[in-house]
C-alpha cells in the first residue's frame, strides 16, 4: 500500500522532469515545441447534488471514488484564499466527486465565537503535526513525505485519487427534526458495491457550512466580507468516528445520529460529510445538504 501511494511523488517528479526537458531545448523551433496542458475539463458552474431521498434506496452498483480534501486554513493566513480558489477549480472540473472541508484552527486563525477556528480544528491540526498553512490532505494518501501535502501538488494527488477504484458507496439522509429545528436527524448507510471485496475502517461524520460571511486576509489585503465555504463546524460521531466493516456485494451497515445545530449556523447552508477511512486512505466520501423544514 505504501508503494502505491508513493506513486503520487513519482508523478510529481516525472512531471518536473518533463517540464525541465522541454524548457531546456532552446534549439527547437518555437512552432514544434510541445506544451504541457492540464487534462482537467472546466465547466462554468458546479453541478447541484441530486435529491438526497432518491439516492438512499438506489440500486447497489460500483460507483466512482470521490476525493476528500481536508484544507487546513485560517482567517489570518494570507495565502489560504489561493488554496480555496484552487479547490474551486477542482469542483468545476469534477463536480461532486470533490468533497472539500475547510478546517479552521488557532494557527493563523480566529477562534470561536469571534471567528471560525474551533477545538476540533486544533485537534486535527495537531494530530497531523502541521507546521504551515495552507496545507491539506487528499484522501489522506501518502505523498512520499507524509500525508500533509502542499497545495502545489494537490492537482497531482487529486488526479491520482480519482483514478483509484473503491468497493464502497456511502449514502446520507439528513434533515431538521420535525419537533425541534435545533436538532438534525442524520442517517448514514455504508454499502459494499463489489463482489468478493470488503472494506473496514472508521466511519466519520462531519457537519460543514457554506456561505459564511466573515473577515479574511488575502495576500495582505483585509477583506471584511469574504465568503467562506465548506467550513467544518462539528463532528457528529466523535472526533475520529466509529468502526465499520462490510464484505461482499450488497452488504451494508446503517447508522443513525441526532446532532445539535448551534443558533449561529444557518441550517439552509449546512451539509453532512460522511467518509470511511483506514490507516492508508479515505476509501469513500460523500457530502449531502441538510434538508431544512419549511
């Protein structure tokens, strides 16, 4: 498994060597030179998610792997908006196969209640022994020197992660409780989608929020009304999730939770992010919006 993940580092090295070779050949006619271009197809807008309820009982079949990007960021981090803009280009290219989560913490951040940093973000920042921002984890794959990746190689890591198969599908239903709008009822189903395969690890469930207007440093410029998206608000089932294991086509496990929604969160902007991870990688991830009562 370690060697497979180190392919990310190999891909980066290969790309660097190709670029160096191309730029060094100054005696080649300008019209005959090859130019390295991105293979990502960029669309004008991010596709909207399918209605959640229609997915819960959909037929079991292999699906594409989605990619979790854990973007460690801060409101006082001048380079962090660049990372957010890069993630947005991934979303434009790959739609809901990209699941970003912006994790705010004390380092270069503003802590709650004044800002977006929280103790959960501190827990993850310290666990991964981070030393700078922006930095991220891409499906928690090892880039050769560890799982914490500089944003300059996120593109390679995302491309590699998208190319991998997965034996899992994760389905989510989430809505405000009928009798208490400060509560959310969350159901998660983990399904094995491939015959003869299995998966085990931890199921993690998070709450994220889009459309938060708050201050941000952007390359030394203070922006009072910056829009923060996919901000990590809380963990539904503990900081590190809980055990899950499925084996064989159609084998499934279901989990139900009740989460508390804080008054300062806008329910209509909340989503549930659920993913299964093990010691090597994130096996599958999904994000679904919270259904808000009328």
